């Protein structure tokens, strides 16, 4: 099948790395792995933070014009299906519903979310567009089980919703001892001291709040010996670093954005992944860390419990509770055997339940079923 792929929040070709971009690329790769031809339909970004009056209307108007142009361009040789990844009230899909209707092809959305509380608020236009798109979809693929409750009432039948666990490609085998030795050498770290790892974009809002909670939690661990590696960059990097101002700077290593191989070395070499996960959909970095065999402490929010098994692959704490987060980290710092057991189980679960091949088969079965029904 020829599939037109679109991501209104952030195109898979966007220059800034993020979990959202990572999943967009993984979905395209999984569809191609199943034998489909996947073309990026458009890089138009519909995201609106609500900070500029009238911008949502301008985006909607531009989206309407782009939809007309796309439909006209594709009409002579239409794709078999339109696939939109990640739409919600701040990043609605102004293209897919119109183009798929004009071309008479199935319309599929993945990771759609709907927030009834946004009705009539500052994002009312995007909220209504998200509702319309979800209701119009021939199939909705949910990567976050927490979204399902608000999605079901919009669907013409419950069978239009398919639950798909977030997934990653199998990590390449690594020599953990060699990675740890190289990190110790290059970063001036004692390999006998537990290393914590945090991975996140340094932007405002929930990401910055997550870093702030992490900093406050670590301030409570002064009696323990540990080091923190922080991977990530962004416009709020200075603010993020300042939030750790009361932590001994000798305990901290800010590494910036890292290429995939260097990040994989951090997953392999660290002892514990730590991320408060404020309003996290599920956390690609949490999943990647577990696939690499790293135990996790995270906030219990959104779809995080879908990928972190509390007491089995890591520990989950009430989201935003810095004291509880500190207690969970403190429980694992002096217990390498428990961290190791969590890590082994995390790698097993990631392989068995969050594998690339399984996701590719699920998507292929769904899309071919839609094609046959047409």
C-alpha cells in the first residue's frame, strides 16, 4: 500500500530531536518494514501554544488551503491511505480529514488524544478540529491506554480503536563494562559510585517542571553517594541547570544532546534512569532505557505505567511528589542486586511487549483490513 504520512505536532524531518519525532520515525519504519511505501505528505506544523492571539485561526486557514492543494496534487495518483500521527487540541490535523475525504481513501490516526475540558477554552478551535478528525477516522491507534476513555465516545464503533504498545527497535548489543569505563574516563566519574541518568528536552512547561522536581528530589539525597548524567538540550537549558543550583556541582554532568550511539552508551553504562515524567504521554526515553536493561524510577502519570512495571522493571511514584521520588531513588541506590534484577526484567518486557516486529505486524494487519473493507 502507498501511505501518505503526516505528523501535525512535529514532522519526522524536524531538526530538533524529541520522543515525538522518534516515534514518528519509528511508525514510518514499521510501516515500511511491513512492505508498505510510506511518503511524508507534508511538513506543515499546526502546533499552537496559545500565546499569540489569532494564531490558531491563521493556522486553520493555512491548513485548509494546504489541504486543497494536496488533494488537487494527489487526485491523479492518490495514495491508498492517509496516516496521521499525534493530533490533539494544540496540534490538530487540518489536512488528513479533508484530503482523505476528497480522495476517498481511509483515514487513520495514531496517538490521538481528546480533552473534553478544553471545550470553549483558548484552544476551542483546535479542540473541535481534533474531535472532528477523531470521529471521522476509520481507525484510531492508541499508544497510551490513558487516552482511551475520552476517545471511545467519539468513535462510530469501539472496534475502530486499536491499542498498540509504544515500541522501539531492538538495541544493538553493547559491552556495558567498556561503555562504563569510557564514560568514567571521559567524564571524570568514579565507576564504583552509582550513576543516575536523566534524558529530556530542556524546554518550558512540563519538561522544565520535571527537571525541577528531579533537582528537589536529589537535594534530599545528600547522605548518599551518586552522580547524575543529564542528556538533553533546548531553549531552557540555563534555567534547567540553575534548578540544580543547590546540588553539589561535582555530582552533576550536563552532556547536552547526544547522537544515538553516545546515548546508547549512557543507557548501557548508567545504573538507574530517573525521570519525574510530569504529564508525560509515556516517555520514549524511559522505554529505550528499559530496552537497554536499565532500571527506572519515574512518576506515575499518563501512559508511563504502560511501559514501567512498578516493582518489576522499576519504581513508580505519585507524579510531582519530590519526597516520594527521592525515597524511591534512595531505596535503589545501595541495592545493586535489585537494580540489576529490575534491569533484566525491563529488557525482557521491552523485547516481548514493545518490540518493533510486533508493532509492524499489528499495523500491517489493521491497514490491510481497512483496505479490504473498502
